[in-house]
C-alpha cells in the first residue's frame, strides 16, 4: 500500500489541484486570489505590529548581542589578535638555528 508520504511533491500538487477543481470548479482562481490577498494583508499587519511595538528593534539588538557574545566569534577575534601580534613581533632565531648557520 502506497502512503501519501511517499508521493513526490509534484504529484501532491497535482492531486490537490484536481481535488480543488472538483470541489470549487471555476471559482478556484478567485479563491486563490483571495487567499493571496489575505496572506499579504496578514504579513503587512504583522510587520506593522513589529514596528509599532518596537519588537523589530529588540530583535535586532538581540541578534547583535548574540553575535558579539558568541564564543566562536570571541575565539575568532582572539586568534586574529594573536596572529597579528605574532606577525608584528620581531623574529628571534633560537640557539639551534644559530648553531646550524655556523656549521
């Protein structure tokens, strides 16, 4: 027995389209248009609410704090700092290097 979980995505779309045509007939494009409008109205309303409540600013500040306090980012900054210090430091050859140069 084949389950719907095993059907590829394009066939699921086709089945839904056929069922939609059978149920709604010629009104399907009109219903799809109304659903699209409702979706974009909802999205616009959610964005307005985020702006009015200051939630957007809070989210931006939280993302900034997370990036600054992320241990990986801190480790990366330390590695960059240490590597630049190593490059800037004067190279002093070890005693074994001096011995090999004499020989």
